[in-house]
């Protein structure tokens, strides 16, 4: 059988994520009078990261791909029971992070810390625009007859919010979120969950994502083909069986090429789907 399913990553594959978080931090930092915005942004991110990493749930957060800046606004509602401790600790983490940020910037101020936390969350709740070509890529993949999966790392509440805001949720036959499942990319269990729910074998699926380690390495280690969104970055490993596209807008032609390779009688097609 040929390729039957296409599994998408969400953050920085379909929607803009890291740059949005930076901009939201910057807008929170702008509430501190007289502080350079670049300095405020870098300092807040570094302070939050240090507290996140020193906290009791860092190992879990790494396994589930939950970043310190996500911990600054996730409610962790709807998450797997293995995240109950993280959910209970998160408010204290946020308080520590924002208060430390105001203190280190020369103005220890709990009220300012609360205002910054609110400004950050408000910006994050509306900021995640679709990347250019993402909607077309999802629609054309569905129209071509593939089953669609979404496999994303992050807390249930914010990944669901971003997916809802994208307007693309209805195109996905299966959605697996690490915070809901209690397992995340690149763990083989996460890939098994999405394959089983889609009803396809590894060689009948391809993973599309921007993360070399979590999306590409994770997929290929499970026998799933991979399409890496390079976004201007050099290929980390030329021997890895991966298709490379510059941006999500180039996905449809890549899937077409792959389908043609598969139907050629003497086809020696490489990489996509590995089948
Ligand atoms: Mg990503």
C-alpha cells in the first residue's frame, strides 16, 4: 500500500509559536518603565527558564515537550493525570518567574508582576497566526484523500486553543497532544498512538514538522517517513532518510512527487513513507 496518512506537527509547522511567545514576553516587559525592551525580553525568558529548570517537574516537561514559556500561561486543564503535580505547581512557578523578573530589573513589585503575567497571557491568547501556506497545505492534503493526524507536544488547554483558533481542527481525523496523552514526541509511544488511531502502519504514514529531533528523528526511528521544514536551516544529517521543504507551502508538491515515485513501476523513490 502507498502513503495513507499525513501527520502534522502544530507549533512552527502550521502556526507561528516561538516568535509569538517572544513578542508576548516583550509586551509584558514593556510595562516596566524605563527598561530596554530587548533586555527585558531576554531577562524574563532567562529568569523563567531557570526557575522552570530548577523546579520539580522539569524532567516531565522535557519528556512532554512543554517549554518554560508555555508554563507561563497554560492552565493544564484537561491534561493527563501524570501532569497533576505540574498543574498544582504552575501558579507558584508563574508568581516566582514574574516577581523575579521585576526584582532583577530593579523594581521588585508584586502588582507589576501580576500586570505583566496578565499582559503576557492576553497576548498569547490571541497571537498565534497561521503560517503562510499552512491552511492550503492541510486542505489540499485532505482533498488528496490522505487521512490526517496532528501530533503535537504541549499542554492540552493551549494546544486545543491554538488548534481551535487555526480553524483547521475539523480536517484532522486524529489529534494527539502530549499533555493529554502523557507521552510526547520523540517517544515511540506517541507515534504509536497516532498511527493506531489513524489505522495505518508506520510505512503508510509521513510526519511533517519543523523539529529535527522530535519530528524527524522521532518519526524515522519508528519507521515513519518524514518531511522536515527547514526554514532556512542546514540539513543536520545528510544520511537521514528525510524529504526537505523550505516551508509548509511546499508540502503539496512534495507529496505529489512522492506519490509519483510510488506508482512508478521501477520506482526507486526515496524517503517519503519509506514504503
Ligand atoms: Mg514544531
